[in-house]
């Protein structure tokens, strides 16, 4: 499957919104520009993400933590779930 050229930027926009670095207005505006979605659809997508129980690691598909930090979390409630 081909990777959309703005794929990583879209994921980081979603992660920034989930972490609280972007508001719903700014996040939906940037996401709409990156994906070509209408502003209403981008807003609904981000609103749905905020209510879901997904975390940043599940959105990205990987964790940016160091291997030692990841190893210490194995078997604990804060283990990265992919």
C-alpha cells in the first residue's frame, strides 16, 4: 500500500491534539488542509478521537521512548499497547 506523502504530518497533528498542544479549532483547520477533508469532517474526527480511549502510541503505531524505559514497563499498567 502506498503511503500518502503527508502521512506523518497528519499523525503528528492528531497526536498534538490528543496531547492538548492544539485546540479543536486549530487542529481541525490544519488537519483539513493536510488531508483535503472539509472542516466539519476534520472537526468530527478530532472530537471522536478525544472521546476514545486511544493513546499516542496507538495512534502512531510506535513509542518514542528509549528501549530501557520501554523494558521497565513490561507487564505493568502503563505498558505501551500496540
